[in-house]
């Protein structure tokens, strides 16, 4: 098997550059296209998986699991376009709502939430990017 591989012509050349010679490299143009496509794919994957620093509204903090599930259900019915998170940090269940990049955005929604859930407050939290943020990043990118 090794003999069969050694019969293939070698594409690489060794050039002595100690005397100040130049090296000319020929590269297939498809290589640049492949690298560009891989970079775009990696960027898309990173944007969809990335969590960033932001804010959420904490709606409930309770030891009653049924109350937490009820609050989550109510939020999903009232605001179907926003994500609701049910967290368990022993011994409490926490219900958090929304993904906001800026505190001002969360504060603007807080009034609407406190009508249904008095005592809600804004909390710093890792957030998931919204699809429209991904489009903004894709439109403004250098690609």
C-alpha cells in the first residue's frame, strides 16, 4: 500500500530561500470560498448558541412547584412571543420572563408584568439572542 502512495506525483516543492529567492504559491480559488463558507457557518452557529449578558424579569420566587408552573403557564398565555424560564435553585422555584439586552427595555416591560404579577423585578441574567438580533448582526457584519 505504501508503494502505491509513493507513486503519486508530489505537489509540494522545496525551494531554497536562503539566497533571498521568492516563493510563488498557487492556491485553488475554491479554497477561499470554502474558508469563507466555513467562517459564515461558524458565525451563525455561535450566534444561535451564544448567551450574552442582559436582563430578565423575575416574576415569582416560591417553594411551591405548582404555583411556579401556574405562573409560567399564565405568562405563556399572556405573552406567547416571549420566552418564560422556570428555574429550580434549591429549595426555590423561580419564574423569569423575557430576554432584554438593555435594562431600560426590561424596565419598560416591568409595568405590564407587575399588573399581573405584583412584586416582579428586573434581574441581571444570561440571555438568549432573539431572532431579530441575529438578523441585525447578519446585516451589519462585514461578510
